[in-house]
C-alpha cells in the first residue's frame, strides 16, 4: 500500500476535521501518501483531489465542519457514476479509501468495495443513528450545543412563566432529543420511536403548573410528527415543533413559544470527547488498512474499537434507550 484517499460525506459533524487530521498524520507517519477528496462522492467522480501533507491538516483539530467539504451526488447512485469514481481512484493510483460519515457514506463505500477498492468507514453523524457504534463523531458536541440552548431558554422561561417547545434534529432517530431532554430536565420528550398523545403532554404541563412549576420545556425531535397524535386523533402533517406548540397553547391556554434549533446543532468546535473519538478512530482506520483489513466500518463500544464488515454494519439498527426514556418520565414529575 502506497497511497490512500480520505473523504467526508453526508451531513457535517463536529469532529470530522479531527478525524481527517488523524488519518493524514498517521498515514504519513507510516510512509504513506495521502490525497484528500473534496465534496464527497461528487468530488470523487470529478477527480477533485489534492495532496495532503502534515501542514495541510495543521490547526484544524478545533474546527467544526469539514475542510474537505461535503456534497450529495445523485450520479454516484448510478453504476456509471460509480465506475467514474473508481476510474478516478485508479488514475490517481489510490490503493485504499477512508470515508467519514453515516450509513449513506458506508453504503457508498460498500459499493466501491464490491468493485475492488479497499475501504474503511469512520462513523460521524450528530444523529448517532449508526447501529454498529455506541457513539458517532459529532453526537456529543451536538448534545452540548442543545443543552447550552436549553439552559438559556430555561432562564427566560422562568422569568416569564412560559412553556417552551424546543425542536432538535432527528428525522428518524430521537437520540439527540432523548439525551438532551433527560440531561436538560425537560418535562416531556417527543421522539420518532415512541407514539404519544399530545393531550397527555398537555395534561402533564398543567399538572406541573398546579404543583407550582413556573415553566415547562418540551423537547421534540423533528421527526416525531410521524408518531404524534393531535387532539382529534389525526397525525400532524406540518412542522412538528410548531404543531406541538400550537396544540399546547390551544389546549392549556399557557403562553407557549417554539424554538427550532436547526443547523446550529451541526456547527461549533468539537467537544473533547468528540476530538478523542475522531482521533482514535482516524488513526485506527490507517492501522486496519496496513494490517490488510478492508471493507469494514469502525465502531466504539465502551473503550474498545470494533471492526465490523460493511454488510453487518448496514444491517444493524440503533434502538433508542427505553431505560433513559422511562427515567426521564420519572424525573420530570411535578
């Protein structure tokens, strides 16, 4: 093995740069050449490559986002597009590819692997919805961003005796909502994995008010609308956070405000935990390739790094923690 390539794909996540840095410098340490692929699989198809040296990744450890950029590629979904991508890798004499991203990234890598290109995937997504790892790069930082917002919202909620609905990211997985709702002291947590009745949420808020609570905070995953029943029993069809807030205001009569945190959750300097995770996984990816490993995804369980074949990883689903969900309900009592 003489030259490897590294790319980031899918949604950006804090810590991706730390992973890039670790891949590049560990590879250089072992005498390998490294090329960076800009704009994910789109750049792979178009040969948007650049040589990466030690100073190329200097002073990026603390930066959010990804210096290699990320972009969607419909062309890569086709056989012709993947053939172009493989040709570019062969033209640049790349011997192996490291991809940093989520399940979509791993699916793309697995397709290239089936065409003969050795690949290793590093999990990075703020949604933390990859079944083959306990934590993905970016999740901890995103949760800290949400917690910081909830802390600030709580101050004004208390001052004005209001109910706040905080919508966080999580279209099909409620891990951000669950972790931040539990650690942020939310009265209710609404996630895509659990069906709930908005009337029960409202009743809990009113019970809290009668018990002397001066405010309430409801944390809602953006995809919870698929499991959320309105007062007449129909499913919500518009923005989940806004619809939940509207229903709460109508049912309780309380002053209710809605905050949609949106893409602020993707940005910011990565936490120490995400930097450590990204650094160790990035370095391990190079070790795996040098040891002859290929077509695998890395995962972290406790302090152990696991090496998992693409097919097995993509078949794994990451369930929400029912224990955390139940604990949040207990601790949010009036």
